[in-house]
């Protein structure tokens, strides 16, 4: 039986007793840069061009537990180092800093 957030009840009947099963629960939505973000709001797995907003939404989804880091890397074919770079840039310069033109300009310095 499904419960809130698409998880099962966490119980199974075995020999007349209830046994607690461990399920990983994830939030349905998290706070994103422009409002709530759900899995449906995230870019397609075939995304190759990353605008600043998409980068910030993906980082918010990872930070909020909506999507695991390893899942995000696999889904979007990104390395943890690349995501760490996005995170450092976001922390330092905010969403505008994630623009590709800013990254290219910073590399020239």
C-alpha cells in the first residue's frame, strides 16, 4: 500500500508479527531558487545545455534530498567535481555566477 510521497507503509506481516522494513523516503518538493522544485520540474536526463537556473534547481534538489548526489551524477552524466564547482560558484556569486559566460571569464583570469 502506498503512503504519502510514494513510499510503502513500512510494515509486512511475517509469522503473525509486524516487522519494520526500512525505506528511503524523499520529500515531494524542496525549496528551489525560484520556488518549489519537484522531480517533474528537474531537467530531462538528456539535458546537455545547462543554464544557471537549471544548475541552481539541481543543486537545490540534491541539497534538499529530492535527488541523491550519485543519482544526479548518473542521471545527468555529470561528475561530483563538476557539481562541486557549481556549488562553490553558487555560494560565491549566486545564481548569476552560474552563467556559462561568467565561468568562461573566470577561467581566463
